[in-house]
C-alpha cells in the first residue's frame, strides 16, 4: 500500500470515528467528548448544580473506584434554636449567654498558659456519670457556640459508638464515620469529616456499630487521628461526645486521649457518689470541669433552665 492509499485509509477511519461519535447519545464521563461552546458549558454546569443542590451527605466516586466522602450536613438552625439550642443568629437568648461563659474557660485552658501543662489541651471530652444526663445536648451546644468565634474552628466527634446520639439529636441520618475509619474502610480521618452550613463547624459521626469498639478506640489508628486533631490546626477545638463514665470501658480509653473533660450532671438526678466514682476514671492531670444542667432558675424572662460551669483546675 503506497503513501496515498494509506492517507486515504486514515482519512476514512477518522470520518467513521466522527460519525460514530455524533450518533452516540450517551457517553461515559471519562470518554473523550467534542469541544463545548461556552453557552453549552454554562448550561451543563447549571444543570449539574441543580441536581446537586438538594443533596445532603452525598458520596462522589472518582476514577480509582474509591469512594471519597464529600458529605455536607445541613443543620436546621432555626429549628435547633426553637428546641433550646444555641442560636447562631442575632437573637439574644439566655442559653447563648450561658455557653459564652462556659466556652471561655475551656478556650482559656486550650490556648492559654495552662495549655503548656496539658497534653492535647484543645481536645475536650464531654461525658457524664450515667446515661440521660444531657451530655450530647451539651456537646452540640458547646460546638455551636464555639463555631461563632471569629478566630476558632470546631470539630464535633460522636465517639459514643455504643449509643450514638449526635445525629439523632440533630434529626439527621448517621453517615459513615469514626468506626469506618477505625476499621480501615476509610484511609484517612478527613474522609469521614463532614462539612456543615456553619463554616467553622465540622462533624464526624459515630458510624456503624461494631463488637470490637473498645479495641478499635484503643488502636493505633485512633491515636493517629487524635494526634492530627491536636496538632494539625492550631485554631481548632475538638469536642468529643463520649459514653458515660460508669460501666463503659470505652470512656476510660477516650479519657487518655483528651486534655480536658467536661462532666455533665443533672440537678436533682445525678448522685454525688456517682460523680465521685466517675471522676476516678479521668486522668488527674486533666483539666476537669462540671456542668449542672436543667437547673431551675429565675431570669428576666420569668424562669427556665440554667447551665453552670465549675472548673476543678
């Protein structure tokens, strides 16, 4: 075959390929596509955005067939405020003022002079002596309040893997989270870190339950995640919602990882002996504080519940 015949054959092959491309109505994403005009590109982008806007906690599959979390949790801030949580708008509510006082001491411990004597001073475990005393409610409120700070960010971690309650309290679906990372199903802790509609707030859910939760929380992967939490972002506070201190082995493990502990008690319900026994499970070198919640009080609006913080050191 001479050079002219080869050229004609090549031209015919190109023509046939173009014809097949024009007849194809559905092309895979990773196949070559003809150039788009600027109008076509704008229309396609708008169409894609319209499809993606309603998503909550969506997963995106990339070419390596590895599923990477691109979750965004949309908090209904208006409903949360109506239910007694810290308000993120301009409204002045009693609970906002109470948590301003509470967080200030915790932030001072995390970044002030005391931080030099605390290991992982920016990691705060929120716990209680027993179940049902308001620790998750406190952890969420504390995270919301710190998210309002101008120069701080906050990560809320649901580490109560036996009875996860953060997403349930927020009335949202429990996404893949901490346990998936600890099991090695996610390579990096950032893959289970969910963005929210508050720029300075991130959430890691508990994920699925597992019968080896105590061993997983004591694993090298957990220690690696905590080291990243403590050191990667100098402006970040990490709020860890843990199981109660009494009768749960996992909590003692988590206590070894945090620099501060916030023990939530309920007025007229929590027994003093339970508090004393619970504190024995905490490291003595930690900064330990106590919150008495659901406290009956008289305020300018005629009554309600109070949240008071008392630091042990």
